[in-house]
C-alpha cells in the first residue's frame, strides 16, 4: 500500500498499487506537461531576460561609452579650458613682464636723459667757467704783458742810460790812465768780484796775486782749492789783459797764450784763463767763453763778465770728479798702478769739456740775445729821440706862426685882418 499526502490539505490516504500507478501516470503526464510548459515559459522568460539583460548590458555599455566619451570630452574641454587659461595667464604674465620691462626701460631712459642733461649742464658750466677763466687769464696776461713791456722798456732805458754812463765813464777813465794802470784796474775788478762772492761761492778757495818770479815769469792771479784731506779740487792760472783807447800798439789775445801756458805749467795749475778786454771788436771773443785748448791745453779766453761764471763751471765739474781725484791720491800713496784711474778721469774730463762747450755756446747765445735786445732798445731810443726832435721843431714852428706870416702871400686875408683891426 502506498500512502499519498494531499498537498493542499495535508491529509494522508492509502492507495493500492494499481491506483497508485494510475495516479502516478496521470500525475506524471500532467506534471510533465506542466513542467514542460513551465520550463518553456521559464526558458522564454530566461531568454527574454537574457535578451533584456544583454540589451541592458549593451545599452549600459553604450551609455558607459557615451559617458566615458562625454567624460573625455568634458575632460578635454576642461584641459583645453585650463590650457587656454594657463596660456592666457602665461601671456598675461609675459605681457606684465614686458610692461614691467618697458616701464623699467622708460625709467632708465628718463634717468639717463636726466643724468645726460645734468652732465651736459655740468660740462657746459665747466666750459663756461673755463672760458671765463681763460678770458680773465688772457686779460690778465695782456695786462701783465703790457706791464712787463712797460717795465722792460723802462728797465732797458735805465740799462741803456747806465750803459751809456758806464761807457762814458770808461772812456774818460781809460783816457786818463796809462796802459799799466788800466791792467791794474781790471785785476782790481776781478779781485773785488771774487772777494765779494768768496764766502758764498768759494769758502775754501785761495785767490791771490802770483808773486813767485823765480822761474823768470809770473801770472797775475792763481786760484787754488783743496778738500779737507789736502786733495786739490781745482787750480787756475789767471792773466788779465786790457788796453786804453788811446794806446798806440794794439795787441792780440793770442800773443799771450804761450806765456800763460808756461806760467800754468810752472806753477802746477790745472787750467789757464785769459781775462781780456783786447780785440774789443772781435765777434769770436765777444760771443762768450772761447776754448783755445786746440792750441794750448786747458786754456780759455773770456771777457770780464764771465770771470765768476767760468770759475763756477770749472769748480762744479771738478767737484763731480773729486771722488776720482781722492781715489787717485789714495792709490798714489799706496804705490798702486793708476793707469786705468787716470784714463777714467781723462774720459770724464773729455765729457765735461763737451758739456762745457755746449753750456758755453748756450751762454754765448743768451748774451747775444741780450745784446740784440739792447741794440733794439738803442734803435727805439734813437727813434724816440728823433720823434722828440721833430716835435720840438714842430713846436718851435708853431710858436713862430703869426698873422703877418700867414697873410703875407694872401692879399684878401690880409685886407680882412686889417679891416678887423680898423673896427
């Protein structure tokens, strides 16, 4: 027996095998159909659901793609907008920088313009000041030049008067003296000039008459100077020669060279100098210091005005070579060969002679220029004197003018003047 439970009420009842089989067959056929139908519906629903799901998935996918594309578009637009803003900001910043640079350049340009204008103004002021200073200096120089010219003219006039007076004095002086007295006056002049400047220029020097005639002759004066060790610095034999304007025999300077050289050697002097007023018209001896060492060693001829300058030149050169002389003296005391020292000394003396000759030439040129200036002033003086004479004659003629003389050859004027006198 088989038990079957009602699915609706739950009651259990019993059936036999045949009934059960029949019921089971019925149930199976109905259930199967129902199940088949249910399954078909289920499959259809599932298929429909799958189709809907697939469509939904596809739709979702498309929507997702659309969303993604829209997102990309939005992102691209955002990026583009951001890039645009960044570009605009960069351009704005660049523009601001350019504006700033422009402002800075304009400011610099303004500053440079102001500095240039200030510098230009300063330069202009400096130039104006310099111009005014130069103008004032020119005015001052013109005044100084005029004053100097006036002073120079007055000084030359004074010097010319003094020179004229001196010339007249010496003419009178020479006319009254013998030849011996004239020579003595030149010696006295040189001795006076030396003694006047002895302490200032030659404090250690000896200068006096040569009174030693043991060798048969003697010079006029000897200059000798030694250092504190007794080493000779400088020695000079002087001969003074002069002659009067009225002296019958006119001697030449060269007539005394041989005797002067002999006196120099005998008295152990280094130099020989002839101080002379002989050959007064000689351009050679009037030009300055004349070196005659080509004929007689270490001999010079000078005019009296070069007496002290010549001693000074030789003394300065001797002081420059004093160290050589002191070394030579020491070497001689020690009996050492001094050949090379003497050669050095001779070389120095040759160099000095050249320097001296140059100085002598320049000195002579200076004297020549002074003489030219004096001659020009004498010409001016002559012209002024001539003008003064002409003015004096004109003044005399003016004083001599009278109505009678003016009307002597003019009857009409004479008649009018007589008519005026009658009235």
